[in-house]
């Protein structure tokens, strides 16, 4: 079967793209390892439009139920992971190169489509230390914009000395009672102006440099960390109620590194007007792209643009080269 559009990913971007593609009556294939995206670990999401409070698990179920409501036009392959995308049967028209695409998965399956929407997201860089996985969503979080309000009146630490770490400190100022900033190096790497600004706020109790976090401790929720001074080897503990890991993220773009233009961070470069990529017929949305704002609502909006652009692309392709349809 030749699908009109193949969507890769089941987070807010992938599900939004699927729903809008279905509403356009495009024969749609959604391939994902799971529904929900990175936010599935959040206990309380407060910035998804229309929901004052919702858990990541409940939001993921709503995504899935909404997509499955269009089962007449959406085929769903889950759990399945795309490992290869290639273009084939390319024709040259007055509008440029028009191709079909073949998608291979970890199940050994192969699917063909007229267009692709990449919504494979990104994965947060992790500390890979004892306690991190145990307390993920229970005091260990990876998005200050999303989760700072959950730590109102609490004592927290931000791990990371780059711009994302500094921005997390700023996000926490209206909420946390005390903030500590821990960095592996001997100097912060973030913007110097931002460094000076955060140092003026009394809530920032200490900047801990040359520090390596060794363990996150607690019972049901985070209650502290253990770290060491990299120069002296001295180990210390700190009682805190939240750990914000802000050491960057990695886009899941390995499968298109030889097919699409990526920026220096490995993010898919898109035209923000149409969520289009450097390859005609391939569109992208969400955390896999170079959009600077990694938020669920923005991912959903960009995916809707991608779906509508894919719809117009298919109409034009079939009008210009009927044989390609």
C-alpha cells in the first residue's frame, strides 16, 4: 500500500499531525514506540491548553484515544521504531523533484508513502547516576518551563552550567524557596549577562563549581543529592526536594542524517512557515527540529502546519505528475 503520509512519532506533534491528516482524508500511517512523548513522565502538566492539571500518562491516553477515533483512515503501528527512511521512484516535474518514500522499521517491516512527517522528538541527556531513573517524575525533571510551578516553596538544585541551566534558574525564581546551581566545570558556560542577573537574586543560594553529582537520594520522592568536588575528591550531601537536569538534549534525527539538512546540534532544519525540510515531501515538527522553543503546544502547532503543508504538497504533486500518484 502507498500511504499519502507516514508520520513518525506519537507525541503531541505526531498525534496532532495524524489527526489533521485524517481530517483531510489522507490515508495515514502512524509509527511510534509509544504515545505521549517526553512528557509522559510528568506527574502534573499545567501548560497544555485546555487542561489546568493533567498527568503525562493521562495526556498520552487522550492523544492515543483521539488518534484511534480516526481508525478508518489512520493505520497505527505500535510499538514499532523507524530505523531507515529512503526516497525512491523520483520524478522531475516543473515543481521540482517528486519522490515516493520507503520506511523500514525494527520489526523488519517496510512501508511506502507519498510524504513523511517527522515527529520523532528528542531525548534528554541524562546524568546516568543512581537514583535518577527511580525518581524521574518524582523530583527529577528535565523541563523547567514545564515543571517549575510544581516546586513552589521547595529547595531545588539545577544541574548544568550552560544557557539551559541559567534559564532554568530564572524559571524557578518565582516558585522555589532556595536554588542551587551545580556545574562540572570551573566556570559557567552560559551567557555572561545572564550569569550576572541570576547572581543578583537572593533565592540563588550557591553556585557549586567543579562538582560531579554522584547520587540522587530519597524514599518515595527526592530528598537530597550526593556530589564530590572534582579537584579535591571531597564528597558532600545537600538536602533538596527537586533536581532539574539541564545538560541539553539530543534530537532523534540519526535516521535522516544523510537525507536532510541538520544544524550543528543535529536538529532538522525546517522552514517555519510550512514545517518543510530540505527534501521535498518530507516535513518535520516538534523537538526533532531547530525550532528554539521545545514545548508541547508549539510542537502540536508546528505539526498541524506540517500536515496541512503535506496535504497541499500531495495535491500539487498529483496535479503536476499524475503518474506519481
